[in-house]
C-alpha cells in the first residue's frame, strides 16, 4: 500500500511536487523562524554574558557583594589553581579570567609632560595567548576601527571615542595609573595597538581592553583574577545545566572552611536583570513562534485542501470504476500523510540548514546601513539559535495541517455524486 | 475593470473555506506587521519623550566646560546666568541644575556620586522636585535629598534613611553632612537615576559656595533663547541629546524586519498555491473568456485582480479584528515582562504602540503589491495556453 | 606620608609665632604659645633626613613600604622608595605646591595636579593633597580654646583651632599635646559641618639628638572602614646638610 501511494506520488507530479514544495517551504520557514526568534531573544543576554556575567561565574563572596564597584582587592588570588579544578570538574565549559578596574589614562606630549588625562574603565582579558577564545567571543576583529589587535604584551585597545578624546594615535604610548590590590598607585606605560567600537555609549566613552597578564602585572595580582567566567561550548546559556553546576560547585569545600574569600559560583540567572531577560526571551520566543506556527498551520491546511481539490476529477474516475468512497478517502489521507512527512522532513532539514548558517556566521545587519562599523555590545550581527525543539516543531503544522486540509477536501468525495466529481474536469 | 473585480469577488467567495483561509493568513500578516512596526515606533517615540520629560526638556544649555560623563570637568563647569534668566528660573520656567561631585560611604567604601541641585520650582522636568522644598522638611537637620529607585536600591537606602555625604566646596574645603532621603522616585530614564543624588539647587549652591551658579539648563519649549545666555553656556539641541536612543531603536528595528519578511512569505505561499490551482482548474473558464473575445493579457489581468482581491478582503477582515486589537494595544500598551530601565536604556515597562496613517497605508500597499505579484506569476501561464485546447479543458 | 609627617611635625609649630596675641584661653599656667614653642623646640629643624616605614591596611592585604626622605623647611621634600621591590625606585618630589612622581615602571615623570591630587597616596588614608597641604596653621587657623585633658593616661593640652579663611581643606582641627614632653599625641580634622573626617594619633616617643619625637603615627579616614595607615620612623637625623640637586626635577630620572 505504502509503496503504491509513494509510486503514485512520484509519478503524478501535480500530486506531489507542489504540495511537497509548499509543505517543505512552510516547514522550513517555521523551523528557521523559531531558531531566529530564539536567537535574537537571547541576544541581549548574550551580550551581557560575554561582557561581564559569563554563563556561570566564579568569584569571592565579598567581591560578588560589591561587584559594581570593581573591588579588585577582593579578587580570587589562586585563580590558576581554581581554573584547574574547574576545568577538571566541568571540562565541557570554556573558562576565562577577567579583571575589571577603574584607572586613569595619562597621555604625554613629546616632552613626556601630561598632555591629556581621562578616567577609564579597564577590562583585563586574555587577548594574547594562543588558546584565547575572547577575541572571537567579543567580535573584536569585527569591532576594530583602527589599527590592529594586540599582539605583544603592553599593547591595548581603546574605545574609538575615548582615543579621539585623548588624541592618542595607533602606536602611541601612554601611562595607565590605577590602584593595585595593595591599594598603592601603579604607573605603567601601554601602547595603543588599535581602537574598537563597543556600541554601548558607556563603554564607548572611556574604556580600554588590556591583556590579562598585563592586567595582573599591573595590579600586582600574580595569579589572581577578579572573576572566572564559564561559557557553554555551544555559546548558549542553559539554565538547568548552569544551576546544576552552581549547586555542585558551591556544595564542595574550596579552601579552608573559614575562608571569607572562598570562591562561590553564580549563574547568569542569579543576576535579576538577566533572569528577567531570560524570562522575556523564552516568553516572547514562545508567543512569536506560536503566532507563526498558527499562520503556518493555516497555510498548510489550505495547501492540503487544495491538494485534495486538485484531484476531484481523479476521484470521480476512481469511484466510477468501482472504488469505495472510504477507500478513496483513506488513500487520500495516506498520501497526505506521506506528503506531510516527507515535506516536513525536507523542510526541517532546509530550515535547520539556514538556521545553522545564521547561527554560525550570523547576519550582518549593520552592513546594510550607512555607517558600517560593527561593535562589541551590539555587533549588528543577528544570529539564530538552534534548539532541540527545532527538530520536531515543523512537523506540527507540516503533518497535522496537511492531514486536516486533505481530510476536509476529501469530505467532498462523500458529499458529491460520482458524476459531479467527474465533471469537475 | 469593474466587471473583473465583480467576477473576482464572486469567484473567491464561491470558493468558500480556502478563500477564507488565505484571507485570514493575509490579514494576520497585515495586522502583525502593523503591530510590530507600531511597537517599534511607539518605543522610539516613548523613549524619546521620556527623555524629554525627565532629563533634557526641549533642548539644553550646558556650561562650555561641562561633560556629563567626565566628573573631572564638573569642578569648573558652572556660571551665573543673567538676572533675567535667574528670575525665570525662580519662577520655574526653566529647570536649572548645578552639578557637583560628592562621596558616600556605603559599607565603609568610598563611592563617588553626582550631586545635582535643581530648582524646586521647575515645571520643565518630571523629577518630583516639590519633595525637596525646605518647608516640607524643616523638622530634620539633615539635607533633604531624592534618588531614583535604582540608585536607592544599589545603595540599600529607603525613604527616611540618613547617610553621610562628603564633598568639597569651590575652595576645596572638605565638608560632610547628613542627608535624608525624603523621596525615592521611579523613573524610566536611568540617566537621572544611577549614581545621582538630587537636592535643592540653592542648598547645593550654599554647600558649594557658588551663589546662583548653575551647570546646565533644560528648556520648556523649542523657543530660541540665545539672548538669555552668555557665552559661558552652549546650546545642545534636542536632536543631539536624543541621538543615542535613535541609534538603539534603529538597530532593533532591523532585527524585526525578518518577521515581516517571513510573515509575508507565508501569506504569499498560500496565495501562490491557490492561484496555481485556480489556473489549473479553470482552464475551461479561461478558454471561454478567450472565445468570448478577451485577449490573453486581459485574462491574465482578470486572474491577477482575483488574487489582488485577497488583499482587499484581508484588509477588510484585518479591520474587523485588527482595529479593536490595535486600539486596545494603543490604549493599554504592550507590557514588557522586564524592567528595561535596568538595562541602561530609556524606556518603561509598557510600550504604547503608535500607528500612523503612513504606516497602515504603507503596509497595505506592500501587501497589495506583493499579493498582485504573486497572483500574476501563476496567471502568466494562461498566456501560453492554447484557447482551443483549454476550451476542451486540457492543459497544453 | 613624608610631607605629612614633615608638615605635621614642622608646620604645626609655625603657629607659635602667631599665638602671642591670643587671649581667650583657659586659665592654664602655660599659654598656648608657650606650649607650641616647646613643641617646636622638640620637633623643628632646618633639614631632616629620615627613613620611615608606612603600613597600609586594606580590607584584605597589608603592605609595608620603606622610604627615605630628605626635607628642607616646609616647601621642599624628596622621597625615594626603598622597598618592596615593586615600589623601589619610585620617587616623589615636592616643591612648594607642586608634586611630581617618577616610577621606573613607566620611566615617566608625571606631575600630579587637579583631581589626581585627590587620589590616595599609595593606597593609604591620605590623599596627595593631604600630603601637599602647605598650611601655615598660625596664619590660617585661630586657637579658640585650650583645655587640660588626660589623653591615654598622659596629661595633655587639648587645643581647638578654627580656620581663619574660607579656603582651608579642614574648617576645624583639634590637637592633643603631651604636657610633659611637648609632643603632639593626637589630631582630629573636621569638616565645615563639624563632621570628623580624619584622625592622626602619635605614639612611641623617643629621644633623638636631645629632642623628644613621636616615632609612630596612625592616620585614619574616619568615614571609611579600616585600620588606617601607620607610619614608623626608623631613623632620623636633624639639621644635616642636604645637597641642593635632590630638590630639582633632574633627580627624578
């Protein structure tokens, strides 16, 4: 029977091609749309995660309480040891060290006298080591406005606006002044290798990216880190896993029991703003997807209906040569099931393919605008996100609606006289 | 043409359910596109008007040295406005602000804050300055101050709490006083909230020893006031002050355009499919038209119009349920399940969408045009039909 | 720290000169002027060369810095840090109201001015400005009262000073002076509003070149949490000849 139906579908193009095409296009759109919505809804969360929150982060409790003040003296001191523990226990995560602090930039004139001075927010992160994942994570290459990324110790990136304000040119040296973990002032020279565009007014005004080891030397932190951020390998936050990881880490003893500075782990959703955004993301994503699925279902329902109507003439002939009405009806349903299944499968594959492209490469929406500069915070790149749901979500409209459509169209077989059906010619 | 539309309507209505499914899908897209665009427009408008209401007025004058983001400039960015202007400020026609630096000590750590003295009589900005007037607060010796909810929360202070602020007056003399938080106000504009303490302008002027001096001024309207200002103040236009928001909203809008695209494609898919079937099933009809003397292009037009009528029916249906829905949204707003202010952008928890005639007409034209295009493509096939064959009902 | 020490020890004495006229004092056997004169005899000198230690107590870390300071009068001082290794070679030069800092790590001489002067010195409870303040107490402050008081089991004189002009960082000061050795034991600095801002307490009196001298001082910002900053004098020489080149910018590099 199945073979018969398939053969019929394959031989009669009008029975297969257009319905299949419609189902496949519709399903692929649904799948793609769902991944797209999930992607852009996670966008804001992703930016914050990459900038400051991580998917999970490890820090000392006193630091966590005053994190908005960047109290580097409350940092994790044995960060390398701790990283080993983390890598060992949670090898699937990407662990990175971050040190944020406030500083003063002092730009000298040709005589070495102070020419310009300005307060800076400095972010210390791994820019130089071979295994660094940060440049890709923060889209630094794309966000570069002038010059190049740091390649040697002592090279830093300034936000373009800040560099302009201080009138520092690429390759020029300036002195960074900030308090070390001991509280005393350190004065160290750095060279600006390039400038970047963050896309966030606060960061563009006065911020600086500096290599992690430079930051450690500068702040006298040795192996310290203000925070160790953990990122999921696929780049997407997973609340359940993060929570599980946090609980397992925090129940373990780290260092001495009485140590006020023992590390704790927090997950992204511990930040109330992030929690709200995560909630918003899944809620909005759900609603938008629902609207699309509904629309899609209608379209496919219609397609199923049309698929049935197309064949009234054929049904007439089949009834005329003595086929039972119920048999004709059932075979119509079987055929639409086949069309729905194949169409949904093909559509899901196509949808996933495009969603993957959009997830992997991203769509540069900034490229369409006049000032084509990209930035770190809002990279102007839209990314989709494929979730397990995407593998089956398309089958709902693809199968069910096609079946309902065919089912409704098939009712005509019962209602009308054989002769009338013949006449539909 | 009239006949063509009449026939088209008859044909479509006769097709029953499948017509209505198409019309429903199309009207869905219609309403959804207008809705999403309306929300973006509303957001843009709302964010801007909130900034105007809370912070910038209809433009500002800044002391030439003033840079809101560089606290080092604040020590040197104040001057005395002319007497005419001083009177106008006293009457509350302008919001005058003196900006100074201070330090507070939550948990014994030094935290720099921005002290903003504002004339309590002002009627330009929504900041509830009346809470600062001295008469109300004469019981306490502490300086009455206000904070935004975000700031109060991050300092862990609530109304009635007292805390110590240290500052240096114009000569650099250290001074420190207790301040009493008399009002925590909720604002959708974080730039009047985070890191700021609001107090009576004359109090801050006394504290600083800067009699009558101010840093900036917000204007109540677009009137040009050049004459009122010395060259110590510089005009900042509303457009300049709103440019950050502008960029933000533009960026977001781009991300939404994919929605329109997919919605449109979905609707077109349905119509395309229907049209293909129409042409397939109505060959005999087509043959008859041609036999009656219609040219082929006229028949193509007939079918195209038939498709186009979908757009009309969809608009009518959209009006039927879209109008009450959009009106309801317009009145009650779209509730964001998050506190946008915390994200550092102006906005509020409700977005009231805006629907302009241009938006609705534009969307209608877009949909009508694409519908016609999609109807035309399958109908083009008709031109290739052999009339004799089609009359017999055969596809050539 | 150096200048502060210098200024504290040195400058407070200067107000001796201005005090003979003050009459509105308690009926002690000794006048404020005489007290300050005796203090001056102990602490004042044309030049001082001393090695000192400063311990900064943070919330979590404490660090001790050792330095050698040369000072002449109240307007010239040169300090070089000796340890720890990170800070060794850092030099500070103060001439009148100017302050330069040289760090080997940046190999630059930076003049600290404006907002930088408000930063804390080496993480201590003092700002560069505190260090720089060249306040002539006698000229800028008026003694409004002097009381006998027991301070930490020592008989002492408590003096209250009020700024004469509007441009003093601290509107009011209180000083406790040991009634036997004529050495300051404690000082409190107040804001215009009367709020206590900073406090310094001196101890470990030693006799050096026939003078009594406090060799330990704890300085605290009273609004901040913490144990404050400690100074210890390790060695002190009075009235030694200091080569003039130590007080020029050339010495910094």
